[in-house]
């Protein structure tokens, strides 16, 4: 059973990349935790909390298509190294601003946008690099294990970040994040992927059109991309606005916010382990839609819950469903895309997947001011359930995969 669960770790380069990325992700989630709480504390505004998330994600929408083209025509490791150095510099700069007591909200928002821009080039390169480290039949397992490393970080990052924030201050959270990038930089220098893109004289626009044309030829790919956008639009605000539930609904502080994040992260790890164990199997698309229905119900139940223990249980299972759906959709997209097109295909997928986050964060943040967080998130869960039913019974391309 364990050998089936951890098949991806049989590959040396994947193991190295996994541990490097996990270390960096822990640092990033430490910063995300501290940054979300401090934006809410400094401004007292759920709208600015949503705006910070929006500015961190919108570059993915604006620049990922270009990033995907570069991921298919340059060495992906070098592109990733550049992205890591920019993010590391931003983390150290934010640490310095907090340490010297001169930080303003606009500093945080600006650096969020710069980090998002670096990720818009690094993201397609990283996603396209992972399949070149394992065999095709082990790709779903590798993608699930990669999701596990991020969600291990979702548990450890907020836990360590909560302690560092209370005991040492915000600047330590940001400084430790900067240090964590060293791990992924070292791992990128050690690996040897089995596919390296060839240089191309084709224009960026022509390469971009070629990638979009490939996606349009694949009807199921279009459906997966629409589903990814809609899912993140409606589901990810649950994570973004957990500080609001911790502070305004349950009248707690950073420790309560940490508990919610840890419960969600533990659930996500369980969801990723389940997908990793299942691997490549029949009816993957049908299972995705059934889990999407469950996710909608869980989000609505969490939004309406006023019992702390019940809310922790609900956010645990919501985290499991969210991660399982995300991982399964990513696996289906990666299995359809060939090596030479993967950067562009993933960039379009990232635009859809990540594009739903800033739009959802901004809209939900504005609506919460008018209708409260529980009401808005409850309706998000209802809409997500309707979305799952539509793809299950009307638009059935995903269900047949």
C-alpha cells in the first residue's frame, strides 16, 4: 500500500524537488498567515484583505500566458530560479519594513503584486517541470504528492507562523520565508529533467495562439478549464476569509485563525493522500464532480455553523474535498498535454484556476461588507453545488473522463 502511495518518491529528482518546494512552501505560508492577519489588523477592512489576495493573484491572469510561452522555449529551471530570487527579495524587504516600523498597507499590497508577477512566470515552469521528473504512468501520483507537500506546509506554515507572530513579531515570519527560498534554489540546481524545451524563433504571440488552438481542439480540456475557474471563484474565498470567521464570527484571535488553517490543511493532506493512492483510474472525471458536490455542501454548512468544534470538522472535510478536486483536475489536464505544449497549456489552466481567486476574493470581500461573511459564503456553497450538478447532468464531458 505504501509503495503505491509514494510511487513518485522512487524518482531521485522528484524527491529533491519535493523537499525543496516543501521547505519554501512552509516559509510562504508563514508569510501568508502573518500578512493576512496583519492586513486585517492594520486596516480593519475585509475589503482590503480581499484586495491583498486579489493583487497577489491577478498577475497570474495578466502574465501567465506569456510565462507559459517562455516555459516551452527556455530551460524551466532557469526561469524558476529567477522567480525564486524575486520572491526572496520581496520577503526580505517586507521583513525590513516591519522591523523598522515604517510599513504601510500600500507596501504590502505592492509587494503582493510583485510576488504574484514572479509566480506568473514560475508557476507554468514549475508545473511543466514536474512531469519531466517521473514516468507518464506515475504522473497522477506525483501531482498528488506535490499537492501533499504544499498542504504539509499549510499545516506547518500557519502553526510556526502563529508562534513566530505572537512570540517574535511579523518581521520574523517574513524573514524566515526569505530564508526558505534557499532550499528550492538548491534543489533546482541539483535536478536533471528528462525533457528540456528547445529554443524557438516563433513570436510569443504565435506560440500563445498555438497553445490556445491545441486546447480548443480538446473539448474536454475546455470543460476542465471552465470548471477550474468556477471552482476557485466560489470555493477559495472560504480560505481567504477564514480570518473574518475567526475574528468576527467566533470572536477569536490569531490562535483561532491558526486552528482553522491547520484543520483545513490536515484535511487537504488527507484528500491528497487519497488521490495519490487512487492514482490513474477509470471514472476520474465522475469522481471529481461528486466531490465538487460534497465541497459545496460543506462550505454552506461551515458558513452557517456557530459551534466551534463542528466548524473545525467541517473545514477539515472541506479542505480534503477542495484539494482532491484540485489535484484530480490538474492530473487530467497534465495527462492530456504533451511535453512540448505543457507550459502553454498549464499557463491557460493557471489563468483559469488562479483567475477565479482574485475575482472571488474581491467580489466576496465587497459583498461581506453588505451581507456578512456567513451569508455570502453560504451562497457560494449553494452555487458550487449547482455547478457540480450542471457538469454532472448537462455538460457531461468531464464526467466521461
